[in-house]
C-alpha cells in the first residue's frame, strides 16, 4: 500500500524530529554518554568499535523515538531479532495498514578523503526484497511498508590515549571523561535516494550507500534521477543478468551503467557521483 500524502506528511515530521536529536544526545558538540557504570559507581569508557557505538546510540535515542511516535499517532515496533530489517517499524495507530520502515545507520567521515564518509548498508536485496510477501529476516513483509527511510548519524571520532581508554573512572570524575564521538549530523531520507549500485559489505546481499556526505544528506544518490521503481528492479536483478564483456565473454551485471545499457534506457537516468 502506498499513500503519497501520508508519506509526505511522515517525512516532514521525521525531518523536523531529526533536527532536534543533536540536542538530545550531545552538549557543546560532545556526546553525553561517557561510559558504562557498575553498581560500585565505577565508569568504564566506551569502546570506539563502530558496532558498539551504533548499538549504544540506538539505545540512547530509542526513548526519543517512542515519544515522537506517540505524539504523531504512531506506535514503534523494534525488530524482533538481531539483524532483521528494519530497526524500527512505525505503525499508524488509527490505521495499522500504514507502516513506515526506519533503519538507523551510523558512519564517520574519512580522514584521507575530505567530504566522504565510510558509508553503510541499506538492507538486503535478497529474499524479502525480491519476494515482497516474504517474512524472512524482516519485521513485516516489504510491501506492507508505505515507504522505507534511513535515519542516519554522521559523527567524528576522538582517539583516546591508551591510558584513558583503559582507565576506570569514579562517578566523581565523570566531567573529566572525554567523549569518544562528537560533531553529530543527523539526516532522514528515503533509502533508495542514497543507494549506490554496489554492495555494501563484500559478498553478502546488502545494498550499499553512496559515501559523499553532501549527497547523502540531500538524497542525491545513483538512482536519484531514475526513481524508486528502477532502483527496485536493479537491485532485485543484481548479479543475475549476464552482460557481454569487451573480450566476448559474459559477466553478471553489477553496475547501474551496465543496467541502463542492457535495457537501452536513456543515459540521462544515470546520476554520476564523485568517486571515492
């Protein structure tokens, strides 16, 4: 089910909410989470491991998502299992047929490539993406969602000295504990608008994002000119269609430019982005 008016209203509210999240989790551009505390009031600094940071950020933000959903007439249902899509399902209270998928993604800028970030994955292009009535690894069948959004966080990392990273602090020293991440940028955008034409994690069936930060925030990805239907078709057929190489042999289709050429679409659909 797709309702453009409802979708437009939801993304407007989501963007307004997203703009407030920085003040919810940071002070003076520093993350307000300083570490883990035990019953003896000892504080242990947060690991800089990206998976750890992502999970803590998700937990930190979850109460705000609940409050936001309640104010706009939605319920939030987290994914039942780890690695299921999406992280959060927003379900309209007075019409449960209206659902929005909101996947939380975090990344950080690349020091060696100004303007670019490490990127992230945008969910699978496997079973539930192809068979949209499937319930495999997804909270609700893909076609039950009115739209699919990425709510992203781009942050800067702070390299802590080893003696600080491994140190145990007392509760009285909390003001002395440095934040491991800072300078947050939040964004909310439909996932197809920031998709690349490459996988995001090696050989696994995950859609990769673009990684130029300005284009991520503005939703100006590879498929921005082509539209969501072509994004869907490209990724449903990724690696399945065989195209001829210059040497006469055949290879799986794995780029949007090859897809356009194969289907004899206009080159105007291709939205070339700055290379990493």
